[in-house]
């Protein structure tokens, strides 16, 4: 199983980023997926999740209304559209399926 995140970077407050997670080695379309982040000096925080078919999503209160999770099962890819970014969104973002994790992608929100 491989999960490879991309799309992170540095952005000013109020900016946007789109994260991607390319999945391989398992039947992507059969599994729920999640985004989890970890800020410096803090524990992991669940950010958002989506069911296998993509019809049901959930968000942490801290990102609700600003982030949108989606997936393309034909491309075996998970996405996280992040808008109106805040400095407190600074973290390493990981995609997760079952017990599998990617290497993470750094998101830094700073002026």
C-alpha cells in the first residue's frame, strides 16, 4: 500500500491550497479515506473523512465551511481543497486509509 500526498506549500492567510493523495496497492474505491494533520508540538487532529463512494463526508469543526474533501475513484486519488487558510492550519497533512499513512505534506500559513 502506498499513499503519496502532494500539494502542500507556504501560503498567506486567506489563501488556498489543494492537497492530493495518490493511492496504490489496494482497492481504493472500497475504502473510506481521511485527512489527518499534526501541528508542531501537538498531537494528530482528524480533519476530514469521506466514505468509499464519495457520497458522505465529515469535517472537524475547525475546518468546516473552509475545507472540502473529495475523491476520484477512477484516478485512485483523494483531495482536500483548503480555502480561507489560517495560521492555525499550519501542520503536516496526512492521508489515511485503514492502518496506512502517507509521508505527509507540509502546509504553512504565514504572512
